[in-house]
């Protein structure tokens, strides 16, 4: 992503300045006394005029001023009248100020707003009916206000916090760092302080206070920095790919590892409103450990190789700090899978975590082998909590995340990759939205009525769809299993296109979808492979979101087929019990599957919050 350099972009000549002044004079003549201008210079000398401070009076019927009080658990329905002396259509945006108390509230309205942000256009007057409910434990006082501006220009609030429907809101919430620490009620050692950094460190049975739900994913806070920012890692593996052609996470624009590209292109696109939630110029320490595995993992890394980008993952030292108060086998980040760390082990091998939780490296662990990926982000210091207790079953929810769905109104295809869906009694996860259809992957394997995992051959060849025997998954899923789906859910399905790009051990994940992949191409913009299969029930693709083992420990995991063939021999890829991607003959080996489905654009949400414990309920 190209960063904007305002100094280099401000290059206005005299003629343009004269035109700009003339426009301002004419516009001020139309809106004298109630508007002033802000100028934002962006790329290619494009100047955007932003207006603010058109006077809008906010009045609550029955109140002398736009301020009201809510006791804990109390709900009030109020009628708000907005009025202005400006002529013509003007833009408005509502905000709130919490003048007393530190608690959360929910707000709904009989008026529908785009993205649930209370803003729009008005001519002289506007009336809105709100219902506020205090969901916190203390009495709060709320003051409403309205910012005005010229139609068709964005409004930047000068004060208060943007009012959003369907979202728990909090003003002046407790310091996030202090709240995380205060939620720690464990008697075990759970922190390590070093150089002003608070590392969360301990065993999995002691640490249940650092969970955050953001953008359809469950995260764990691993470190709290002196400036209030916090590093988080996903609680589970998101995909499984190779690290790259070599051990370098990033060398130049034309020399990036697969890890770097997948995290900062594919995964980044799944993070909702990330520009306002994460530190987009985070620094990641990718310094070579330069020692044996025994000593290196507990030795602080010098800042020799520092990468600036949005997404990374833990390096070997940061992973060590997570279990310094325990052991690698019972550390809270051990998920019984192999997963990549950030930095090199040597000039030819990379750091990763073993399935037993130990951090490893060595000459045999080459960067072109396939392991799971757990992305890391750094939360901005001004992020606030709107609800939650930080536990796995009740994680922190943060302000600015995707808003709650409106029952029987919100379409499923407007939601976020990673959110959970109840489909015909089974738990699925949203992979992504393409052509307005919602792709979902089943969280668990296909099982018998007695809950036994079913294993079958892949297909009669390396291409999914060949073979018409129930011995093969492609036939069984699209006949026996498909016909077992109840009618109302079956009607939600559409035939999807599944890419069958061939990939070898030395290939980028992009080969599974792109016809001619390269370091500079993104999978969204590449020419897609012509090897496809179209049908109702497919399988996850190599390198796709959630094409990895999900939930549970390695003891209960099964080998799981992917839909992606190998181009060098007659074999197909699968994910092993510990998160490693390997391949075998499609007719000689029987493995489990997690089906992949595509849902109609008209499927709507009828309930649920999209979390694992409260998945979306859906209907047509």
C-alpha cells in the first residue's frame, strides 16, 4: 500500500489557487455565517473541500436541552428534532458525549441509516426516534449533538463520538491496558515485564482474560506496550502455506515472502475498518536468531532487520515470552499445530512452532514447506472496549468493529470473513463474499449419525468432480450428503465455481487460483486459472481463508482433503492433523473433509451475533 506524503503532494500553482479562492468566495456567499472550510490535499494534487459547523439545533422533546440520564438497565425512547436556518439540502452527522459515568449503552432507531451511522441529508428539519438502553452497571448521562456541513462533502466531527445504531457504545472507557490486567483473577504468574513492555505469559489454564473479538476472528493479546498499543495474535490457525522461496519476510517490493503477501494482501482485506483500529505502520522484528535453537529462543533479538507493514506474526523471542512463566507444552499459545514464526533461523531455514508447542528451526525446516499461519496485528492506543470480559466465552468487543446485524434485514453477504453461521444445525464460517454470494466452510468434518468421522477417497483423478461412485467425496457430497440437507437450507444454495489450480511444494499459494502468478500480482487481480469445477458442494482451496485445521487438539484431528491438486504428480493436497499440508494419491488414501458451500445473495440474518458461541441464524 502506497503511503501518502502530504508534503510531496502539495504542489498548487497560482492559477489553481485563484480558482480555489474564487470557489470559496462563491460558496461562502451562499452559506454566509454558518460554514467554514477545511482543505485536505491528497494524491495527484486533488483538493477536497470539507465543510463543518453549519448550525444545527438538536432538541429532545420533553427536555430543556439534549441531555438525558439513564440508570443501569433502564431504557428510554426519545424523539429528537433537528433544525437549521440554512437554505437547501445540507448534510448532518449525529454524535454523543458521555458527560457522566463510564458504562455502555445500545441505541436503535425507527429510521434506517446506511451502515447504521446516524447521518444523512436534511432540509430545514429532521425528526428521529431513538431508543437508548443502558447495558452497564452505573448511571450514565448522555448529551446528543449534531454536526452540519455541505451536501456531498464528508463531515469530520469536531467533538464527541460518532453515534452508531445497533452498537454498544462507550465514552471515556477504562484504559484498555488496565482493564486487561484487572480482569486477570488467576493466582498463577501471568505477566513478564521487560523494557516497559508487559508480555502476557503463562499456561493455558491460567490465562483466560486476554481474548478479543474483532472482524470475525478471536484474538489473544500477547503484549502491551508503553504507548498503550497492544499486539494480538489469532487464537487459531487461519490458513496453511509455505513461508516463501527463502527465509526473508521482506527484502524489496519485488522480493516478498508468501507470508508477507498473504498477510498484507489477502488477510488484511478481511479486517473491518482496520485503518481506524490497527497500527498500519507497525514495526516487526524479523532479525535472524543467529544461534542454536536452545539459546536463541530465550535471547532477546537485536533490532537488525525491522519491517514496517500492517500485518506480521510473532518472532521467536516474542513466542518464548508467551510461555516464560510456564513451559512451551502448556503455554497459552500452544494449539497443537505447526505454525510459522516471523524470523529466520539461519540463512536457509525459518522459525516455527512444533505441534508440541516448542519453538524450532534447523536446516531441515525449509521455508518452502507448508505450515499454518496465525496473523498478528497491533491495536491502536485509542481503541476502546464496548463490552465483554476478555474471556474466551465472553471476549472483549471493540468500538469501530462491524456493527450488529439487524434481525430479518441484514443480508449475510454484507458481513465479515470469519463470522460463524448455523447452516442446517452445523457450524460454518464465512470464507468470503464473491459476486454477492457468501462462501462458507464447515467447521467440523462430515460425520455419520453416530458422530464418527467419515473417510473417503478424493476422486477418481486429481481433478475434483471426476468419478461417479459414492466411494469418492465429490460424488458423495453432491448426492448423498447434499440430499440430506433439509429443504429450506438447500434452497439457500447456489452452484459455485471452485478453482483447481495445480500447486507443487515449491509454489506460491497463488498457483491454486492464478493462471500466471508472480511476486507482484494479487490473487484478486490475477487472471484466474481455467481449471475449475462448478457445483453445490466443494472443498477448501489451498491458501484460502480457513483452509486449515479448525478447533480442537491434534489428537482429535483427521487428515483433511483440500480441493487443490499437485502439478508434478498424480496427487492431491491435504491438511494433516498437526496443520502441515502434504499430498497423496486421490484413489489410494481415505481422508476426512470439511464441505464448502455458496449461499444466495438473498440470504438474510434472522438472529445471532456471528460469534462461535452465538452464530448467525439465516433464512431466505
